[in-house]
C-alpha cells in the first residue's frame, strides 16, 4: 500500500470515527465503555416501585431525554407484568459547560528563522496608562482569537409506581404503559447495528 493510499485510509477511518461520536444518545442501556455515552438505567426500590434514569450526551435534547425516560418507564412496566404506572417524583438536571479554545489556525509566531519572534507592542492610552498588545491575548484593536462554546447535557430521573388493571382516570400522573409505548415508538432511535 502506498503512503498516499494509507493516508487516505487513515483519514476515512478518522472521519468515520468522528461521525459516530457526533450523534445524539440512542435508546440503549447505560453501560460504561460503549460507543456512545448515556442511556437508561433503573433501580428497583420495592416490588412495584422503580427509580428510572436516562442520561443523554451533549447532542441529546431535553425533550428527547425526557421522552426516552417515559418510554423506558412504560417498557419496564410491561416487562414487570403491570398495566399502568404513575410518576411519583421526577427531575431533569442540566449540566452546562463552557469551553474556551484558541483558534487552531491562528499562530502568530514567525518561525525558527526569526527565533520564534512574534509581534508585541506597548502603547499609551489616556484613561488606561501604558498597555501592551500581544496577538495571543488581543486588545481593543484586534479581535480575540478564541472559540467559546457552551454545551448542555441533560439527565432525567423519575420514581414510578406500577399497578395492574385500568388506569385511574382522575390521576394526571398515571400513564397507560402500552399506549405510551405505541405513541412514542416512532420517535425512538436505537443504536446502529455493528
């Protein structure tokens, strides 16, 4: 294999790997070390009571995280042999992170020929006194060369109580498990087969 072919193959493999990472969390169990982070988990508290959790990655919307949580609660209700469930307690946590990264293409160094010299000025401003300008830190004359990104990550948790028989008509927190599964199934995205 020539060097050019090897470079193209490596580039395609890296691009495919990045594309796989750049998708929202699918509906899957939350197992450490899987290809895409996040998923559902549950803890049985009593015979008919569970705490259900769904954690999304930074590309998964709040609406999706909460929908997957509701779908998992309905799915778990049917698996346990019950007909309907009631949400006793629920919460959605939002984790926000801000990343500040320098522009990867802006490198104001002038190379080894100049001993890695870069421009640097000192100037006097009436209201500020003596100041310096440096291409890395910016100043009033030049825009900062940084990329600022803020990303949100959502995690929803609910405590559900399951029961058999007809769902109570007067309880707004009660859900028919099979109806929830039928209504939400078209919106559920499962992991891609390997």
